[in-house]
C-alpha cells in the first residue's frame, strides 16, 4: 500500500508500467491463508471421523456374541451325589455345574476324559457364567436331572475374541491367550455349526460382571433412564419458571442482577464441582443413599438448570412484543398473557434447549463418580433409591479393565451412548425445523 | 403410613378442592358469569392452594424435624456407659439400632417372639431377612430399636393426621371465603409469582450450596493440614492411611497438581486455538454457504461427544499410537527402540483435550467474527486489501476482545475437564517440563481421593473439597475476567 504514495508522477506521462505492489506475494499469502483455514477444518473433521472410526471398528463386534451349543447331561452324581435335594434344596445351589458343561463339551470334541490338561483347556473355553446358567435351569425345573438337554452356553472371552478374529495368530502360542489346540476345536465346532455368533442381547440386559462375555449395560441403562426422568421432571419446570420470572417479571435491581450473573457463572462451573456439591449436600447432609440414581438425578438437574434457563430465556425473548401487547390490550392479566400466549409460542425453543441439556447430562461422568455410582451393581434397581450405575460411568469402569475383551465391550457401550445422543440431537433439530417460527 | 401416601392424599384433597371451588363459584355466579370478579377456574385454584399449600409446608417441616427429635429422644435413653463414649461411637451405636429397627419390621410375629427372648440370635435372624449387622448387638439395643420403631410410627400417624386436618381446614376456610367480589385471580397469581421467584432463587441456592459445602469441608481440612502447606506445598503424597489409624499424615501440596493442570491445559490450547480460530475465520469469511452448512455442524458434533469417549479414545488409540511412533522414531535415530513418549502423558491428554476444545473456540469465535459489521469489511476490500489482509488488519483487531474472552472461557473448560485427564494423563503428581511424561491434575486427584472407601473425616478425603474450591475459584476468576474484558473493550458499532 505504501507503494502508491511513493510512485513517481513522471511515469504517468509515459506508457505506465505495472506498479509493483507485490501482488504476487500478496496473492500467495492469500492462498496460504485460505489453505490454513481448509487445513484447520479438515483437521477437525478428520479427527472426528478418526474418533468415530476407532470406536466403531473396535466396538461393532460387541453386538455379536459367540455361543456354543452343547448337549449337557445333568448327571445326578455331579449335582446331587447323596440324593438329598428333597430335604436340602441348598444342594442344588452349590453343585459343581461347570463340570457338567466341561464334560459335555469334551465329549463333543472327543477329548479323552482322563487327559487332565486337555480337560482344563476345554474348561477354559466356556464362560464362568455357565455356573449360574445351569443352576437356574436345574433350580427352575429339578426334573431335568438325569436328562440330556442341548444348552447354549456363552463362549469364554478369549474364544469369542479368537472367533471374531481379534487375536493375532502370528504370535507364538505361548504368548497367546488361546492355544493352537483350542483354535482347532473352535474350527471343529464352527464347522458343525455348534459354535456361532449371535446377536448379543446380553449386552443390553445384563448387569455388571467380572467376566467380559457376561457383562452388559442393562443396569446402567436403567440408572441413566431414572436419572433422565428426574432431570426432566425437575429441571424443565424449575428452569422454565425461573426464566419466566427473570425475563418477564423481575424488576431491574441488584437481586435480579445477582441471579443473572450467577446463572451465567453456574453454566461455566466444571461439572466435577457439582459432584462435590452432591456428595456434601445430598449424601452427607441430607443422608440420601450413595450410588442411588436419585442423587445422580438431582446433581445432574442442578448442572442442567443453567443450560435450560439460558435457552428458555432466549426463546421467550424471541416472542415479539406485539403478541404481549395484543393480549394485554384485550384485557388479559400479565400472568395470563404469559401462560396462555407467550409460553406456547416459545415452547419449541424451550424443548430444543431442554433436549440438548438432557443430552449433555446423559453423557456426563465426572460428578457421578463422586457420588458413588462407580459401583459393581449386578442387580436391577427397581426404584431410584437403589444402587445403580449410569451408562457413561459403566464405560469408565470398563475402560479401566485390563482384559482385551473389555475394550470391545467399552466400545460397544460407547456406540450405544452415542446412538442415544444422536437420536436426542436429531429430535432437537427436527423440533427446531418444524416448529420454530421466525417473526 | 409412608410419606408418599400422605402426599398423594393431600394432592387428592387438592383436586377435590379445585372442583368444589369451581362449582361453588359457578353456583354463586348464577346465570351471568360476569357477576364474578374472576373466572371460575381461579376460584377453584384459590381453594386448591388453600387446601394443599399449608398442608405441604407442614409435611415438609415435619419430615425434616421429626427424625432428629426422635433420634435425640432415643439417644437420651441410652445407658450411662454408652452416653459417656465419644460422639462418633454413639453415632455407630445409633446406626446399628436403626438397622435393627429396620430389620424388626420385616420379621414375622413368631420371629419377633424368639427375638424378644434371646438377644444373641438377633444377628443371624436379621441377616436371614437381608439386614446385615456390623456386629453383635448389645442387650440395651433391642428395646431401643423397639422404642425407635414405636416413636417413628406414632410420629407418622400424627403427621398424617395433622396434614389431612390442615388440608381439610384450608379447604373449608377457602370455600367459605368465596364470594363474587373475591379477587381470586389476583390471589392465585400472587402465589404463582412467588413460585416463579422461588424457582429462580434455586440458582442462587446452588451457588451458595457449592460455596458453603466446599468451604465447610475445606475449613475442616485446613484445621488438620495448615493452609500454607496445602497452597504452597510442592509434594503431593496423601498416603492413604487405613481408616482409624489416624497417625500417618500425608503431604498435600497443591503446586504439582496445579502445574499439571495448567501444563495440560496449555498444551490443549496450543492445539485448539490455531485450529479453532482458523476454522472460524474460514467458515465466516471464505466458505460458501454450502460448505458452511456442512462443516459447521460436523465440527459441532465434536462438542456433543461426551468427554468419557474422548478419554477412551486417548487411552486406547492416541496414547498407544504416540508411544509406538516414538519408539519407531528413536529406533531410526539411535537404533534403540525405546519409546520416549509414555502412553499416558501430558501430550496425549493435551492433544485429545485440544480436539475436544476446537468446537468451543471455533463456534464462539465464529459468532464474534460474523458480528463485525459488513461496512468495515467492505471498506477494507474496497481499498484494495485482499481478504486475508482484511481479516488480519481489520476484522481480527475489531473482534479481538471477544476472541480473548472466548479463549479465556475455553481455558476455564480445559482447567475443569475431568474424564480425559483421568484416563489419559496419569496419576503421578510430579513437577517437570517434559510433555512426554505423565503428570496429574487437580480434577484427577479429586476423583482419586473420593472414589476410595475412606472415612469421611480423614484429611485424605477432605482434601478433595479444598481442591474443589481451588478449582471453582480458578474457573470463576477466568470466567469473570473474560466477561470483564469483553465488556470493557467491546467496540460499539451501532
């Protein structure tokens, strides 16, 4: 730009040569600048895709579960050697069921019952959850004793991984979790159709388990569901009421100023601080039970309130004053104006904000860790007061497990969580597109 | 009768009250509704409020105070040697009595008979009913538990009676008060306004709750560990002592945690700021509407992904990748395939957190950049500046205060972030400058200190609240400073 002022006026009379204003350099800089922008955006997008790909590629197999169908003979000698079950039902609870499954599988594979090393390897192909599975069969129907019934048992985590191709077979046998002999058996069973992958319903209905193949997010889903209900039932009415007051009624004074600054700050408080609040107030002071989804719901409510209030106020502000003036002019009171006219018009915006707030609450982990939801909960909670866990917390607990099979489960749980979030966000977008009015 | 049943009773009375009130208003109005001051609904609402509100207040007050009254009454009847014991021990004894009392309600009458005869079998009997006891109950506990049950029962009956009476009383009073001249709408609206005001004060209550609860527990902590040792200590070694051993005090130095927090936050900002800012500039100044409509939501998906997912990504993908690639690099350079980047390290956590922060930086800056008026842009372009020159010399300076504010808010998010650092930064509280080594943060230690099974009075647990209040103050200052900058330096274009 300085070139313009320093240009020689004499030149103007002659055929003017192009003034050197560094146009090439400047255009190059322009192109570079533009490139940086494109690079920045593509970097962000690439990492989004990488993140999703890494989760999905690790996790999609979690929706399949390898099962082995074996004809289990419920031998009386193993279950109830003294034949005392009529008088002492506890015998059926404590019997050595895994042996039944092991022997059945060994027979199926043609393993010599005297070869103890081979039997041990056979045993390690079946999930430890078989004990409970067979016990339930026998306890529900004791007449099964002495008969042979085909039972679908879960394959052990390593067999599952090997069948899905997750185990690197080029590694020497001694460093692998699965032996060559077991691999042979897997192929043998798969060829007969007795070992196969099925859709993993257990992932959705089972509770916590130390065995990856039997672990599921059932309890966590229920806990998260309770918490979302509580958040919705508390945060939506309270948030809307607070916003109506602040937006429509509040006189401009110190107190309302304070509330306003407060809400903005609360929106920026780290979520873990809400966990500390919940621990100190709800658990220590009010004496509510630890690990309960009620406490989690209350904490998440407090955390979501600012989001909902901010969204609701924006929605209320967007309703044009002419609507209010018209209602007031026809003789409605201020309260009637707001509840009969302004609020219904603002509802789509409010609901959109609420759904987004709920989605945030659903994915929140840190505060729940502090109120004791990191618990090994295998039983389904029937009420929000019973111990439970939440979907993101379950993910955190599984992420800390060492076994390879848990990585698959964790990714599977993340996929479930992301699908829920996706559904909620799509719902919010649809709501906004369909019902939001521009004035 | 349990509290929820009483609550339902009162609410049912409320509904009846509403209907009665409306009916009576209609009857009073006669043929012309305009004889009434308000519409009949409001008379119904007026009666319903009178029927429920006092009863609900009574219920709330009763259920808050009654347990402590009953407790002190039961405790008053403790034998002298128990009363002489320290408070904590008495609390334990009382906890056991409540367990016994809970168990006794589950017993059949026959079981209760044997129980009364023999105190020693209590434990086995109760554990068969699913109420485990921590120890063998002392003989005085059974009558005490009985007394507790009796008092609680009586209190519940009294509460039910009082609440129902209050509800009915309110109903009758309000019904009698209905006249055509009664300004029912104004009264109802006043109550609604009060409820709205109450709802908006919850925001203040939350803040007070945060500050008070954390200050309370933190002062408890500072009475055990001097404040200067916490704020200026350079060693973090809380030494998890077994509950009750008391003696071994750890060292609770904040500095290494703060250093880790700020370092990881700094690394995250190093990634997030340039990428986020350039994306925002490109999106606001260059991108065609189609690209914008496609890229902006895509980047915002990053903000919607829960942080636990980022943590898992860092733990299983980014960390091992950096570790392996560092081993390859050092192998190529020195021939020794030793990794110099740890799987859990400052760079892993910082990088992944940076990705998480990109959408915050970009969407905040995007809003600010698009808010710069068209005229400034057109003027600069009209004078012959290229687009990038316009951005650099005109738009960015105009948007600077807003952008700085946005960056400060992003930084406060980085400081308060928990799940990524819990999974990817490590737990070793060290002070060092190598970004390839693990460090730890304030948030990680809050989680670590509170997820164990510790008694709640030990400094090992209470330190979490001191850390929490530090974190709260830190983020609050960043946010207030951001607001201040935005307000002070904002250009007014109108």
